[in-house]
C-alpha cells in the first residue's frame, strides 16, 4: 500500500531560485546599505524560511547584530525599526522577484514523476501572498505548477509553526500526517515539518543552507562540494529531518523507501 499521497514543497531554494538569492539580496541591501549595519551572508541566511518580518527580527536579535545596532544608533531596536526595514525589504524584493522564478534543475522532471504516481503537490513559503502573486505565475510560465499554495497570510503563524502544512492537508483532502512528505531547503522548513509530525526531507543542492549560486556550484571542485554538502546534511539532520537528499531527483526513491 502506498503510504505517501502528498508532497508539500517549499518555493525559493527548493523548487525555484537556486541558492535562494532573491530574499538574501534584499536583506543585505536593507541592513548593510540602508541601516549601515554590516551583516554576513550567513547571518542573513540563517533565519531563511520564516515569514520575512520575523526574519528581520531574528537577524536583529543576533547578539552581534544587536550590538552593532546599539553602537550605531545609541539605543535598542524597536518595532518601528522592524516595520521600517520590512517596508524597505518589500520594495527591494518586489523590484527583483520576477527574476528569481526559474525552477531548480531536476524539479520539473521530478514533479512530473510524482504526479504520474498519483501524488498531490502542495506548497508552503515564507513569502506573503503578494510576493507569491509574482513568483507563482513566473514559475508556471517556466513549467512549474503546484496543486495548492498556502502562505503565512492564510494561517495564524508562519514557520516554524505547522499551520501551513495542515492547511494544505485540508485543501487537498489528505487524511493523515502519515501521508505527507514536507520538502524544503532551510532549517525553518525542517522545523515546520517536524512540528507538523510529517515526514520531513531536506534538499541540499540549490539550498539556502548551501548558499551557492548555480554558477558558483558548477565552479566548485568535487571535494569542496562534498565538504559543503556534508555540513549542510548534518545541520538538516540535527534539526530533525528524516532525510537530507543531495538533490530533488532523489525524492521519488526516498518516497518509495518511506512507503516500504
């Protein structure tokens, strides 16, 4: 008997936008260029997958970033700062979002195989509905279509809360968490799946956790990539992922394994 009947995909860094660069670039602009607070790529990426306003708060809460804010402004940050930064983040993101809707290699063929096997394809995201109104049609024009999309706007809270997964299950009439595989590229994705008590799969290649563009990925040596992938796999498994796959083409075999 087939246990799994639904796969719930993340968007940026999992199904589209290799390396999850659209939000990264916008966060760097807001913090480093506009607020004058230098943050590293790692700091900008660490909370990826959260609702974006929560992501800004998570960066500001990092002790090093908090200290830099206090040193520059002579006070602690507050929600007025967060709201102002979020408005700016949205402006930068919307200006570039349409350029980051290309499916990651292997995604289209893998989704086609899963559909042929009778699986439904749901999706969750850290983007708002307005952001997805840009991403979803852009991805569809390039061949990537899902059966259902839930954004944090539709539920009481975004990741790592499980609500977006549960809403997908309701919308797609999936009767049990045992029938669901959640697939994502961030630690927030993994925690979302773990909190929903569904099978949780991390994808390494193209992920926010790996943090390489496709060009950078292709330039790295096999040894360098192996080392990076090992680090990402360990982080995903430590966060509670049942599996951490090299890339999405391994997903059908992973689902077969779960079914067995």
